[in-house]
């Protein structure tokens, strides 16, 4: 069973960049589909990016496509989210999630993930 810990959040200004990291302990990430979600105050948790098991391709929400890049390193048990050209509307708590997955279907819904980190706050000021 994996335990996930996010880091790298902070307060930045519009147009700045941040890199979030999610490190797993208690198990390697190889068997897992991984994803980033975010939740702004008063809103539901929403999909940001996903990576499938054994597949280097990624899927992104339209709101972040072209600005965010998700990568995973199964040897280091780490996934990262590089966020460029940040906007005020990117302000949220960002969560890393993992789910053991044996198929090729993209998992883009929070309920599909069993393992979650504690979240890291990203605040983008105008």
C-alpha cells in the first residue's frame, strides 16, 4: 500500500511557475495509475492530470493543457507536476492520487482513486 506525500506548493504571482512533487513510500508506483487533482474553496475536487500504469502518456484537463506537465519516475517513486504560466484560477489545494490499475482506461474521477496525499496549497495572486 502506498503512502503519498506532496510538496512544492506556495504563493506565487500570475505568470509564475511552480513544481509540485508527490513521493510514494510503502510501495513502488509501477503498478499504479497516478493523477493530480485540485480543490478550490467551495468547489468540488477536479481532475488536473493523469498518468496510466506502464504508459508514459498523460492526460490533462482542458484548463491546464499546454501549461502543466505531469511526469513520473517509477524508479524514484515520484510524480511531478510542472505548472507554468500560472493563473489566479489555478489557486487550490493540489492532491496526488494513486490507484492500482490493470487497464488502459484513463482514470479522471476522484472516486476512482483509493490512495491520496494530504494536499499542498497553491496560491496565485494577481
